[in-house]
C-alpha cells in the first residue's frame, strides 16, 4: 500500500511538471520579430519529414558531415546562421573565419544564451560539444585553437544551420540583428 501511494505521488509530481507541446509558431508575417519563446523543437515525426536525412543525422544523432563537401564552409555573404531545427539565431558571418578545416568556423556565438556546451567523450580525448538551447540540435564542437580575440573555434556542421542573408533578415523576423552589419563590429 505504501509503495502504491509513493508511486502515485511520483507520477503526479512528474505529470504536474511536464512541459506542454503547445509552442508558438516559427512562421511570422514579414517584418515581425522573433522572440526566444518562439523557438522550439518540433516533434520527431515532423523533423523526419522536414529535414533532409543528413540534417536529421547531424542534429538528432550527432553525426558529422564531410569536410569541404557541405553548404556553408565557404559561404562569404553577410548574414546570420540559425538552427535548422528551431530557427534560433546562433552565429553571425561577422564572426566567421576560414579555419582550413572544411567546416564553417566562428570565433563566438551571436547569441551566447542560445548555445549549450556539453562534454563529449565519443573520441579518445574529451571535446566540448555545442548544441542549440531550444532545438537541442547537435551543432558541432568548440576548440581552444581559434584566432583572437576569443581564441575559440566553433567548428560547426552546415547541416545543422540555415543561413539568412542580411537582405532577407528583416522579412524572416531577424531584423533586430541588422545593427550587427551596420556598425562594422
């Protein structure tokens, strides 16, 4: 009897703290700004339908795409990079540099709060995995061999990213980041 009551208390506690799946839409009207509350991870069946097989493998199964054979390693246009799963803003072309690795590399995140770092022991030596906060997407890794001023190299998979060119940022809901490109940061 005590065990049954104990289990009921646990089940009730867990269910009362569970998150709902009702998330705001990521699709906005032209010029409407996105807020952090609008970034969320869709259900797995939605991801399987909307992502390419490579995007799914990289973001959901922590795969790594081939170097030099990915979409953004050599992207030179100005704009921002957002999570392909949630749309949350992650990195700016202003902080992108040519690392010679064949993957897009950045010195720092555009919105540091949108990046989660975790220790990764998949190889013999420990690495720091980089994930998006709201989409929980595997993005890549961060290393301490980058250029100044940060000394960091965020080495990312293109398949985890979507590039928003500066001329499309306002219409896509990322207008608040346009100042990044006007100030010459």
